[in-house]
């Protein structure tokens, strides 16, 4: 059994060549921060929150700082966190003044009152829970940080980039957790919510099976409840890599969807797959060198993918 383990992703889309190193390095930093928590005996829940916060604070990604705007020129952020040990969860959607919505999601989870809160209500509760609010202008990051390059690949009907961020982890005690965060699709309609904060769609964690986080075309990912489906396959004995490849194939074949998924099972085995040109990711496992990149070659033996190092 491999413990601990952390896997992070920075989105599945066509990452233009000019941005790939920044996406790669951001994932490495996030994985490293989460790994430091796990290595010191911290919980999987702490590790995914820390890792996602690092990604939210990096203006390269469409999450937290640097988020894309909606049609009204406003940011609306979504996030989700789930504890595989207890199945407790917390989610927020359409918040405009919270720099790290993953932390607000966790505070909501720990409140034992509600599980999913949106908009102004979520921001009011953030203040009550001690999560500071910020000026929405801060979430736009540096000028041009979240602009979409002209050579961005876009499949029919899908708005990109889909650089939602996420993390899954297994700690030394054998507990699993998942966290996700996003600013949503560029120029979305105000109030639009994708798969990221919806339990079982953008993320799911269960100690009896595994943890999974999805990214991509949210409207299509929702139709398959992709992350819960991933955990169901793990519970049935599927190997994580086989499950990941199967689910992404189903995403394209059944609903014409595009995206990616990361997962770890209760034994610490890892799976990643995507049907977009790139998936930004990093993996750290006990006794292993970090594996990271902006494209994972599906169908290969995972730990022989030397070109991703």
C-alpha cells in the first residue's frame, strides 16, 4: 500500500505552448505544498485545501486570483471539498468576494449546518465563519493573466479554457479527500454553475473506494456524474488508470464531452486521463520522484511515462 499520495490538476484543455511551463510549475508547487502536509502526518483534507489554495493564488489558473469574468465583467467563483472518511462535504457557488473559496467550502462543511451555499448568502456566511472578503477586482489578477490566447483549441459547443483546479490525496492514516475550485467558463451567463461544486460531478471522495476530481466541459461532465462514477468503479475493483481511461471514453462517446480526471484509490494507486490536448498535473507518491506535466500519454504504464517528468 502506497501512503501518502497527492495528485493535483490545473485543468484539461489546449494549453498554448507559451503557457505550458507556467501551468506545469504551478501544479508542481501545489503538489509540493500538499505533500509537505502529508509527509508531516497531516490529514488528506488539510493537504487538498493547501494544494488548492496554492492554485487559487496563482493567476495562471481560472480559480481564485486570475479568474475569468462572466458576461457582466464580474467574477463568480465555485469550490468544493469532501472528506472521504466521513462523507461530509462543503460547496460554494457564484461568490464574488472570496479570494480562497476552497477554504470557505471547508468552513461550511465543518459548520455541520449546511453543505452547499451560493452567492450573497455564502459571502455573508463567510464573514460569520471568519473567512475574509476581498475586493472583487483583486480576483482578476495581473492584467492579461487570464486572457485566452488566439490559438486556443475549442471543440464544437465547448467554451475553453477549462482550467478548473483540483486535488485528491491519501494520508498516512488511510483517509482520502478531494478539493476543487474554479472561476467557471469565460464569458459565462451570470449565475451559471458548472460541475466543480456539485457533489459527484466535479469531485467525490470515499474511504471505501477512492477520490476523484474532474475538469473540463462542466455541462457534459454533470450528465455522467463523472467523479462519483469513478469512485463506484474503484469500489468494484477497477484499477484507477483503467477506470480513468474508461470514464473519459464514456464522456466523449455518450455525451460528446471533453475533459480530464485524476483519481487515487484507497491503496494509493493513481489514475489520470483526458481527451483534450493537455491536462496540467503533478503527482507525488511515497518513495517516488514527482511526476508532472501538461500532457499525460494515456494507455502507457503510469510510472514509465518518462517524458512527463
